[in-house]
C-alpha cells in the first residue's frame, strides 16, 4: 500500500509531468486557470445522494468545503462516492450490500484521490458506512485530510412525544401484536423522519461521528452539530481551510490516528453507550492506518470507562439534546478532566486534544442527558466482549439498558433472517428462548446484515429482555434488548455457531464474559466432523467478490488485508 507521508505536492505530477499539455487541457475544461496550476489540488469527497435523508444535503456542504479550500490557496474539486441507506435496506436482501458499501466508499475515494494525485482531501459523510469508509480511505492514502459529518436529524414529533426511525420499526411489531392499528402505524411512518440528517439516537452514524471526533480526524464539535444547523456550513468551510494548514505543516492522518487516539475513540463510544458497529468499524479503520488495535484492546478500554449517556436506543434522549447541553466536546472535556482520555493526541486542528478542549465550556449543569461520572448508568462500558465455545474469536453484547447480566435458554436456530422473522410473526418465539440467526456473517450473508427489524419486532411484541438473540450477523445501532452479534468465526467459515442445534442450552453471562452452549466434547466433535460448508449464495457480482475477500468480523470485516499474510 502506498504511504504518501514523504510525498510533497502530488499534483505536480499532473501539472508538470510528461503529459503537461494534455493534463492541463483536461483541467482547464473543468475550470482551472494559469494560477490554479501553482496551487495544491484538494479533493472534496462528497457522499451526496437522494437515496437517504442522511446525505441529501451534503451537496451543499461539499460546495462550502470547496469554497473554504479555494479561499485558503487550494485548487479544490468535488467528486462523489456512493452511499447506502441502512434504514431503507433493512429487513430485506438490500441489507447484504450495506457493509460492503463501506469498502466501496473507501476504495473509490482512494482510487480517485490517487489517480488524480490530489494533495489533500476533505471527506463529508452522513449515513452509517460513509464515516468509516471515508476515514479508512484517508488512513490508507495518508495525505493531509479532514473528515466532516453531515449531522444528525431532528427528532420527529407525534402526540407531543419525540419519535425516530427506530419508532417506525418497533411500531411494526406493535401492529403485528395488535397494540396499535393501521392508522396509528401510518402516523408513526409519516412523522418519524422530519428532514435531512442521520438517525437521531446514539445509533451507528452518530456513534461513528463521535468516535472520529475523539480520534482527532474531524473538527471539534462537528459530530454533534445537527444537519439543519447553519453552523454545519461553517464547519465545512473550516475543513476546507484546515486541510491547507495540514498540508503546510505536513501533518498526516497517520500522525493523528495512533493507538492512543483509537483508545480515545473507544472511550467516547463507551461513555456515550454507542453502537456495537463501532467495534467493527474502528478495528477496520485501525487496520487501514497500520495500527495494531484488536477486539481485546477494545475490551481493555471498556473496563475503565463508565457509561454516562442517557441516549437512545436504551435511554431517553437523542443527539440534538446532547448538542444543546454541550455536545461531544463537553463530554470529552469531562472525560479528560478525569484522566480518561489521552490529551496529548494530535488532531486536524494542528493542536492536541487537550489544547482543543481548553476553550470548550463544560457541560450544562441543569441537564439529564449526561450523568456525573460518580453516578453512571453502568460502571463500565456497555459493549461487552464475550468468548467461549460458541464464539472463540469473540462476540459483542450491548448491555446498556439491561437489568440482567446472565441469560440461559433453549436455542431456536434459523439459517436466515427471513425464517426468523416468520417465526416471530407466527409466535413461535417464547419467553426464555435463545433465537439464533446464523449464516449471515461477512461471508455467509454475505455482507453481515443488520437485524434491526428482528430486534424491533421482539421489542414490539413485548419480549424485549425476555428473549436473547444471537447472530454471526450484526445489529443496527438502534437495536436494543439482550442481543449478541458478531459471533466469530461465523457459520460459513465453520465456526461453532454452525454446530448449534434446536434444543441446545445456551448460556450467556456478561459478568464472566462467557458465551457457551452445553454439549459434550464428544457430541461437539461429532457435529464438527459432520458439518459441510454451504455453497456461497452469490457466484458473481459485488457480493461474490466481497464474500471471497472479506476477513472475519473479529478483524473488522476488511477486504484490503495483505494477501501474503
């Protein structure tokens, strides 16, 4: 992989190379003039799209970033990459493309930036996979870069109460249970998403935005500024200016994205009670940055960080509420003051975390969104790493909002989300069951689909916390309940989850951090011998390529690992 730290103005390859005249002719056609060829070329990587409210406003933000870079001495150009709406893809075949889209985003930004020999990049994201996809590409290229988050959506309103996209999914379960009628379901549908911005709770988009701010790769405060707030445009102009400053000071992403910086990111995720997807994405981002950061490192940070945020899906408030009482910077200031962050980590401002936070006001005192550190929701982070004979490489349990730490029940095993969904609708899943959905991992799905529809139906049917759900797939940041995902190795790779049978007793204990099924060693070995690898579900196309290349979820489900390893 090319490491560009020692390169200077890469665009000189274009403006002064052997093909100088054709190169310049092409650039003049897109608006370059004589003076522009003396300037560093800055790419504005936009994830604008009309397929999701998370990203529908990003075209305007990209133009602001372009203006900021142009006014600061750069020659900026906007280019686009894709986005997938997780909320729209949820619950059907489309969800198989969600996690692979992260790799496509990273690959496409890397491809354009390196082919055009850009000197710096401002990347702007919104929906779940755009943030990690953008940052993975910036880490790979290692040219001066800034990430900007498009911002959170405002909460919807219905009958005087805040609702959001998760309310819609849970309303489906309530409708099937008979607790609401079709008109009430329609009212939830029409009011849950009022405009631009990513899903409003501490779901995956907001989790990853906060993590990247703590990592040092985005402007302080930008992860909690709402999408419809006019200051978001100012942040984008600042990002355009900032990338020129980073270029001048020769500050590169890998100077910022150190192991300590990843520990800071995990610290903020745990304090906020973020999405289980954070483990998957931060591990992948660390891989792209050449940082040795594993699921076990994630767990070490979790043990020392209290969960203090009363945020959805397990709490009451949304990201906009956090913004109004001091935002992510206020939370980081609290954590730094209590020696829970590495204050000497460098950021895209050219200053350290501690220097940035010096000018940040403390969180408002009269508020209920963030608890004092001595009165946490939980004494340690809620994303618990489990291991055992069911998940030798690990699995992740989200324990926020849970009053129980141990679950023992009878396995009911399904080899697809569709079969499990039908079982829930047919009332086959009862209190005390352990619902297992396998063959939905990175290779087996393929694409490791999220299970928000399933978890929302369980909650809607009144079984939240009364049924455990285990999968080698993953969960939306909006999922809550006794849910365990990322079971690795996955069933498609011959992991032990493939050997589970209906009627097996499964024991999950977040205190001992164990996940096991009770079967004799002889029976285990017999099932292992008799297991046959299923045929891959896709033979051609994007999903076939992804399934062939992708690593274990325990290693971030990446596709750009060293092929010689």
